[in-house]
C-alpha cells in the first residue's frame, strides 16, 4: 500500500510541474463556460432569434445561468470536453 501511495504522490508532483497540464485544464474550464453559459446567455438576451437558439423557455435558460446551477452545469460538460 505504501508503494501505491508513493507512486501516486510522485505522479501528482510530476503533473503539477507540467505547463501543458495547466493549459489543458484552463482550456477545459473555458470551453465549459463558453458552451454552457455564453450560448445560453446570448439566446436569453436575444430572445432566441440567433442561429444558436434553444428550444428551452427563457426561465429555464435563466435557471441554468444562476449560481445554484454551477455544479450541475459544469458536470454536464465535463464528459464532453474532459473525456475527449
């Protein structure tokens, strides 16, 4: 068990020093924000008159943008952007 813990610590230490890992993490967060918040916001503000309009009513779009929805919205997009 000590070997497993030591190996895990070593891998995490190595990942922490890689700039590529931080760039990927930042792009993952930005993609989540753009696709799950910005598009909903544009659709909400324009009343669904843009090409990216959703079939959801304005109340649903607004509920998805409120702070209470942050955990569920981010976990919905993680499989798409983090798993690719």
